[in-house]
C-alpha cells in the first residue's frame, strides 16, 4: 500500500492529534489503549502512538503502564 506525499515529499498525515483526542474525549470508557483508538480511526497503533506522545508533551493526555507492555491513556480534563 502506497501513501500519498505532499509537495515537499513528506507523507500526508493519516490522522491528527485532534482526532485522537476527540476519540478519548468521546469514549464511554475512562481509559483507552492506543490499539483501541487506532481501531476507531482505522490507522496503525504506531500512528496513534506518535499522536498520543505529542499530546502528552503538550500536557493534554496522561498515560499509565498497566502490564508488561500495556499502556492506557486518558484526557487530563
């Protein structure tokens, strides 16, 4: 599967940080995994992971490791 590139040759975004944040805010669950968010947005877990890391740097989401490899995320609001 080939992805589109913009005029500068960079890959176009498959999703935005805002879309990831919206999924978290509208979820009926208090926390979500990156995989759950990725499934909702129909993108990869890695893509969502990068967006969640950006949101965490801005202080908009928090995370907690809950298992050997499991991490849950939630909004700060």
